C-alpha cells in the first residue's frame, strides 16, 4: 500500500531523513517510533506530498506520489500532530468543505458525518464555530474529516495526543477496521504501550536512519518495546 524507497530529506546542513526504506502492506497497522527530531514528521509529510524528498521514491497503492500526487491523495488521509483547522467555520461547514474536495455525494457524506460525529460524541457541537472547540474536540473533528472519504491509507502523526481515553479506544477500533477491510495505517507515536498493543509492525528511527524494523515480536524479542527503544537510543 505504501512503499518508501531510499528516502532522504535535508534542511540546509541538517539531514532529517537518511536513506529510509519501509514497506507498509495492506492490512497492517505500522507504528513509527523515534525521539523528537528523529525524522518521523518529515517522513510522513513526504509520504503525503507536502514535502518533496531530496532523493528516493514513494508510492501509494503502486502510484508515485511525485508523479501523480492527486491520484495518491484520493487514496489517503493525513492527520498532522497539530491540525490547523479553519476557526471561522462551524464544525459541520468544515466537514462539508472537506466532503466537497473529495466530491462525496450529499447522502453519503451525511451518513458518514452522522456516524463519526456520534461515535466521537461531538454531533451536538457541529453547529458551533471551531474557534470555540477545545483541543480534544478539534482533534476529533480532524479525525472525522480524514475518515470521511474512506481512505485506503491513513497517515497519522501522534494521533492519540489530546484525545480522552474513550476517543482513543474508538480510534484504535477504527484503525483496525480500516486494515481489516484492506487498508493500511502508518502512524507515529511516543506512546510505546499503545504501539506494543496495537501495531502489527513497527519501525524505530534515530537521527533520520532506520534502526530496527519488523513485526512486534521480531523487534522486541524477549524484552519490552520500551527497553528496546531505550537501548537503541543509547
């Protein structure tokens, strides 16, 4: 579903990502772990076409993100670590705006908005301006907007930050449902316990370079994911 081949990206003299190669297959929840500044966000932004790599290639469902960005973006959704929403809009207006971008018919969008707004318990707040939302409510709205076109690939940067325990539990279930229906999830997280329980595979990155990658059992062996991560961090 998502193939990253020898990806490199620098900012001036600083190398953020250095020759990274990963393959996220259909049906997989793939966790991406590393310290602050390790290159996780840069990688995710390159995967969704926000950043142009210095070298390497990225394909989504076999399609090059650099050559056919629109076709790739139709198949994916990206949830940044701090979603910037249009505060002057109401929640429902924002969701309709996103639905318009993806050309989702009125009856289908209504059904999906109702479904997810009820799940995340913000249906009664959709008529209010986004400027009045708490951080957690904005995070929920951003998640709904990402799910509304039913992406095959869901890219997320620290998706559980700001969510209450119930919303986190709901999101984990949605992630598994996406994979069970043939999609794939690639997300970064600092919450190692979540990664350990949720992920099918995990990659640990340090200084822009891949340190370890594989199934959860392959990566952690007889230890915990936390101990492996701390050991690799030195």
